[in-house]
């Protein structure tokens, strides 16, 4: 049974926090049975839908992990955050925002219909597929490896190692992603792409196939929570303006067409991917209560069983519970 509200008289020891998180993961594990794997990327169907894990890394250095935390997975749409950040660092924020908007859509992340019906001049935001493909086209480089190089450099600066590509997932995605190719052709017709379509899509499929761990996601979250600075070294890895813009977009557009409900009921910036990963950010908050991670934290969740919107079904419930119990909401 899930433990109740936090007792303010209890010292916030790591063991105490660990017991809470262990109980919560066990409780919400049952919801993995309600979701489905991402069938439109055949290789992702090999995942075990019963997996559920979480990693929480505080800016203060405290790390809590529970559940299935040692399973590597591809970041999929979480990569859109990094691509957007890199494009802003390479080309400038104003240049990028002239080519992609910052508005939520209310439509599915891979929708084509809303593009033509609304006759938009630029994609709604960088986290729907049309916007993400557009942003990928803005990256410097004549090959996909050249375009991806600054993304890997960014991740290496954060994580201390360079992640690898899962080439099986890349091949599976590139061979079956008819919808994304259709979106790409539409963007060519409307003049939104700045690099050739095949190059843009190859880069996009590869960025989605970068493989990381839960602790990596939590670590990335701490950098964003700290406005782009490494909490240990205080070195600026991401410019503050870019980090804050990325967090704003994560809050309003990061959870597909469930972003509004997530913002209302969870209240922290987050970005999901159809592999089941979620990166969430709890910035420092001015609270007087005896609560954990008041200095801020990054959270990584993995649960490959998805809801109809493409988000981890158990992961969202787990995040919602933690945000409520620990008062993580930015509001």
C-alpha cells in the first residue's frame, strides 16, 4: 500500500526517501498492464511492458533509484529537447523561433491533418514531429553524423561519457516510419526544411535512437533544473535563456496531446518518448515545509507500456504521485 503524506517531523534521510519511493514504484507497477508497447516501431515491441523504474537526482547530490533502473533504452522524442537546445546554441534563439512556433497543438504528435487544415506557416512547436523534423534540418552539417556531433557533445558534457546509437532501433524506425516521411514531404512542399529531406530524416531517426539509462535522464534533468549549469562544477553547459525556454516548452508541449493535463495535475516540465522514457525537471522552489529536493532535482522514469497519447502509463501516475506528495509543482 502506498504510504501517506509526508510527516514533517521525520528527518529526510536517504533511507527514508528510498523506502517511500520503493513503495510507490511497487504500487504503481500494476498499471503497466493497462498500456501497450509502441507497435509502429517494430524493434520497440521487444521491450518488456512490465518494466517500471525511476531515478531521482537532486541538485544537492542525493540520488534515489527504484525498480527497473538498469535497462538501457532509446530516447526517442526526448531527443527533441536536445536538438532544440543545440539548434538554439548554433543558430540563435530568434533564428530557430522564426522557423518553429512555441504553441501547444492539442493534436497527436505525428498528426498531418492539422498542418494542412490550419495552413500554418511554421510548425506549432519543436516537440511535435513536424517541428522536430524542422529543427533537425537547422542543425549544421552535410552528413547526419556531422549534424549529430554537437548533440553527442552536449550529452557527453552533461553525462561524462558519449552515449551510443542503437542501430537496430534506427534501422527499424527508418524502414517503417511512413508517417514521418509524409510529414517530411509536406515540410518540403511548404519550404520549411533547410537541409535535404533524406538527410534530415536520417538524422532525425538517429537522434531518436540514442541509447541511455534512467540515471542519465535524471542527470540531464538536474542540469535543466539548475538553469543549464552543472551543480557540481557550476560550469554553464546550456545558456540560461535556452535552458529556461526548453523547460517552458517541456511544460506546455512535452507530453504530446496530454501536455495540458500533465501541467495541471503534475505541474513540472517533462518530455516523454515512445520507448517509455520520461525526463522531468523540478526546479528549486521556495517552500518552508520539511520537503525533499527543495534545491531542485531531475527525474528519469522508464515504463514502456504506453497510454493512447504515447506516454508511459505507469510512469505518469508515479510522477503525479511524487509531485503531489513532495510538492514539486512549480505553481
